[in-house]
């Protein structure tokens, strides 16, 4: 509009500053926000994505890096191999032909089961890394258990307590931790952090910012498949992970597990 505001050489700080302010005031930045939102420069569908490579200025009104953001290729079961190849290149992954074919088949199967990777980039990245043979080596979960007690179910002021116990292996050592929380997700999160937090200080910076549950088949009532989305941040970046199961605690654990692994992955990369 012709109004001078931020000096041009500082404009590239716009996105990181916007995310930092949102973190300070404990608000989730709107992913649809112009310029700074995670979806501001997001693209999906095969032909569209192929065209982006040839002529990005035909689809993006400013270069994403000029405002500190980046192009994001969104992947769904409708995406072609070209989209996955571009996504792999964006992540610095080398996927050969057979790996790419297996990944396409896996994506289609999982989307049919209820996964929705368009909104869970972090889970998608971990899935793509696993397709190349990568496996996280920070910890191995042996088992977990969640118990909820309601001591006075008929009382008007009753208070249910949730306790989680988790058994994990770290560097050949078996660790067991128990923690209470205000729900199963919080209890599991606290128990896992209690078990491995001393080994991985980076987890102290990873925080859950949002938790969303959606029932996928309402006709099945309480036996329906549930999709859980977990939004997390480490103060510098935000990410979303997904879990799907008929058991809401299992779906929540999948999303929580991916969230913490993703946080550790990028903490290691940035070091």
C-alpha cells in the first residue's frame, strides 16, 4: 500500500518473529495467516506441484524466503510420485524407485484407514524417513499402561485421577516410570519425560499446544475409529502429528510418540 514499515533487510525476520510472539503470549498462530502462516505457501496436487517447480512466481506472489517462510508441499493419497519426490528433496531424503512405490502404497493404505497427512507434516516426514530405512534410536518402548480412578462416581464434586506407567529401553538400559496427569495424554507424556528426560534435555523445550479428536465413523458410536491430532512447538518451530485407532488412548499415543521423536530429530539436526 506504499506505507513504509519494516526495513527491507529485516523483512525476512517476519515469520520467525510472528511465531516467537505467538509462543510468548501462549497463542497458536493461525496456519492460514498471510505471509507467516504454515499454509501461506502450501501446495498440493500433482500438476500444481509440477508447475511450481517450473514457474514458482506464477503461484506465489512473493518468494517465501523473503518473509522468512518456505514453500510447503502437502501430500495426500491424491499426490503423485512427483509430489513425493519434491517433498523428499525438500527434506533432503533420497528415495529410490522401489522405496517411492512402497511409500505411495503405504500412504494410500493409511489414508484409507483414516490418516490425514495434509495436516500432519511431522508424521509424514517421519514416515518418509522410515521408508528410506531410518529408525529413531533414542528410546524403545516396551509397553505402557494407563489407569483412571474415579473414587466417588456418584459425587457432584468428584475428581478422576489418571496414572500412566511406561517401560522403555535407552542405550541398553531398561527404565520404568510412573506419573499422574489430568488425563491419559498428559499422564503418558509426563511418564515418558520422567523416564528419558535426563538423557535428552531437548525434550524440555517441546510442548504440546493443541490436542484435537475426531470420530471418523459416527455410526459405530463408541466403537468408532478415532483420529487424534497433536500440535507441538519447541519455541522455534511448530509441527503436527497424527494417530488413528479404535482406541483413543492408542491413537493419542501414536500422535504423542511421533511428536516427541520429531522434536528430538530436529534438536539433533540443529545441533
